[in-house]
C-alpha cells in the first residue's frame, strides 16, 4: 500500500483530515501487540486516547481506502489537528 494506495492523489488529499503514523512493528513489537497487529498491512484508526475506532487488515485499493476514510469520518467526525501540551 505504501507504493500504491498511499500515493493515490485522492487518498493523499483525504488523509489530510487524519494524522497518519507508520509503525515498524519489528522495532515496536510491544505497540504491535497492544493493538493486535497480526497481519500486514494493518491499518488501525485510534482516537486521541489510543482507543481503537476502526481496524482493517489486508490490502485496500485506493477506492476502498477512500470509502473507509469516509465511513470513519462520518461515524467519528473530523480530527482536530492541534495538540495540547
């Protein structure tokens, strides 16, 4: 997905409404275990407190990924891009 879906113009544009994070599960195995990563690719959407909102395992084409982003945003609303310290 790194070389296809995530480079798709529509996905890039819609992803600006989210805060994407790419994790190397070999280096962060505890984090992978915490969120139940068992297959790749694993796309997990979290809220600000780390609660899993949505999970998808396996390849998603750009069209399917855009539908997923739309469903998540409809269900959970917009992501605020500000962080409090």
